[in-house]
C-alpha cells in the first residue's frame, strides 16, 4: 500500500471521528432550558427502578431538528467507516497473492480480527436502537432496566475488541496463553536456533574431476588413528 493511500485512510478516520465528537457536543449536549426536564426525568427513573445518583451525559428531544440531523449524519458516518474497511480489505487481498504461505496464514488471521472489529459496532448500534425505540412501543411499561442492561452491552464493546484480536491472531494468542499454560517458549527458540545452525553446517559439496583420485576413508577409521 502506498504512503498516499495509507495517510489518506488515516486522515479519513481522524476526520470521521472528529466529526462524530463535534456532532455529539452540538446535538446531544443539554441546553439550559432542559435542566428542569432532566431533573424530573431523573426522579421518575429513580422511583421506577430504585437507582440513585442518576445523571445524563446527553439530553435531547427526538422531535428537535438537531437530533434528526445527528441521526442522519451518524448513519452517513457509519457507512463511510465500512467503506474505509472495504477499501483496506481489497488492497490487502491484492497484496496477499505476493506473500508466502506463512504470511498468507497470518494475513487471514488479521483479516478475521478486522472483520470481528467491524462487526462489533453493529451490536452497539442495536443496543442504541433498543434505547431509542423500545420506549415508543412500551409506553405503558417501565423500560428503564432494558435501557440499563443495553447500556452495559455498549460499554463492553471496547473490552471485546482487544480480546477478539488476541484470540484470532496466533502470535498474540501464543504470547498470552503460553505463560498461562506453562509453555516454555525459550526452549522452543533454542531448539529452533540449534536446528538452524545444524542445517547451515550440513552443506553438500559437489564432486569435481580433481576429487576422483581421492581414496575412500574406511568407515571404522576414527579421528587421529593411523593405518599402515
């Protein structure tokens, strides 16, 4: 992958993440005239669920234009993120054909880890949909506990991200599991080094016409022995 494409993808990711942060601050940050509604809603949630010290990170009415703009832009950003992932996959698959079998195997593992990381936000979006749309269909019932448990799933996504990478990529998996299982990787590296030196020493010498007059040494001759 060329440096131009690489830095372009990095810039695209930084721009999309920056746009997401600015959008959250503009659309979801509570306004001064909404503080009274926030306190009333916090009291209602505390009486229904028994939870205490309820605070809101964001607060916005779904009928306001800024929330609808937020929703539309978030859908667009999500599509752009997946477009970047697809571009990376296509570029990687083109480069895989030039690799050795071992590198291709590692590349498949890394691709599986990237696919896992790409699927994780889908579950996060599903949890957000539960928080947003479930109260609309269950207006006569309390949905606070559903929202709380779905929020727990949202916060577990960053934890599952590195765990999936460790389990899917063999070098990371060995680095984590070998100390737990008591496998001594130092011995394995030492044996590999010894075999490598042995293979380098066991070279084959091609016969030449000048070597035709050399007499064969008896097999029972030991180093240092003299035959008369």
